């Protein structure tokens, strides 16, 4: 799992990192950027409740570090605060002592409980990737100790809220016909593309098939994902491959991204069906020429115009490239 730290000084960050490596928790944790984190640890001595009820967390890291502001009621991540708390208005929050391994373990155990469904989802995605399951042939019911733990299909994935990640690893996967994809109402749901995306963005396994390292790579379709999950490198791949298919080597030359970063980016796009090496499955079967190509270029620019391109005096002088066309425009206007 991924942990974000906010408001701590560098020495305090190092203290927490050391504790994570030595505390025996049910899950493994790594420190990441706040925007990528599954849970946050905040410096309680820098947390202030504002007049509108929102929370502002300052920083002890020195000048130039901007405070973080959030609404606890709307936050989608679990958050714990180090003691002491600066504000008496912070009530019913999870707390821990920064210098106590036992307290840190108790905090992580609470996070483990909150994030258990996500851990199960990652286990499911790992099994799918490792066994190269073809979900086009039907539905899978994941069963452990005689109880349904998850329903996995192209139409969505449902997970039993109290499913144990350790039991799911050794569960049986029963193949069912396509019409058996109904997910029980009390199960937690996630879209299949999002399931595989979050796995591809975390795993150390190389999920990019070998054929992508030698053949032409085509843009196939916008990934059916919330835009917030997409990073700059994914938007760059959308721009480059929408312009023209390319080999991995050509993409490296055009984007100047390291091979490992390119492969990881393309691997994530591959598992959600956004890229392909099969020309027949590409977004356009035939290259465009003349006025037809100019119309496509204009349409592409209009759909993917970035804030940089809108700035006065902005010019992309690279030969053979479109003007910068990445964020913040959505991949798919109909996707919310």
C-alpha cells in the first residue's frame, strides 16, 4: 500500500520511513506523493481547523512548502494524525505517537482494515495478470472456504467487504457463463479497467508483452478510467500514438523518456486496452493523406488542447510534432 506524509520535517519523514520498514503490519507500505497515496499521515501539531470546517495542514519543512487544505468529511483516504494535536476541534480522528513503534503499528493496523478491499482487488488483478485469464470467455467466481469472495468479469468486479487478502490468494476461481456476472448488492464494486490499472501502476512485474518491444504500437481507444488516474506520461503516449504508430525505440526518441518508464507507461495502457500491436484493432485502420489528414489533425488538436498551447506566444518548434496537446482536456468527453 502507499502512504503519503504531510506536514512533517525531513527528519520526521525519515523516522516514519524507518518505522514502516521495521513494523510488522499485515501489508507492506511505501512512501509516495500525496496524490498517489492510499492513506495519509499528517503532522497533528500543524493541523488547524478553519472557520468553514475544513482542515489546513502546515509544514515544519521550512519556507516555500505550501500548506495542504482538505475536508475530512469528503476525503476518500483514511488519515491519521501524529500527537500532539494543535487543535482541540480535531475529534474522533485516528492518532499515533511518532516515536512509538507500537503506536505506529496500531495506526497501520487500522489502515489495513480500511484498505482491505483494495488489497483484495490487487490480489485479484495479480492472479488475472499471472494466469493471463481471458474474461471474454465468461465470468469467474472467486471462492474461499466455500464462500463467494469476488465476482470478476469484463463488466465489473465485486469484492466481499470482509474478504481476507490472504485467503483470496489461495482461493479457487470457478469459471461461469457470461450471464453469471451479477454482483451481490453488499459487495464493493470497481470497474475492470480501473482494477487492472491500479495493479499495473504498482506491480514490479513487467506487464508489457514482448511484441510491444519490437513491433509497431498503435493507439486503440481512450482508457475507460477517471482522468485523475492518468499521469503526464500517459497523456504523452496518447498524443504521440494518436499522431502516428511507433516502435518502442521511436517513442523513446520522440519523447526522450527512459526505456523503463516507457515500458511501465505502455504496460498500464495495454492492460486497459488503450494500445495494441494489431493494426486491425487500432483506432484507424488506414493512414490519412492530404485534406483528410489535415481535418484529423485539426480535430485532434481541438480535442486535446492543453493550457500551454493556449498561452500567448506558445510555439512547439520540434520538427514533425503536433503542438503540445496533453492535459487537462479529457480523453473522452462522455467519461465522468
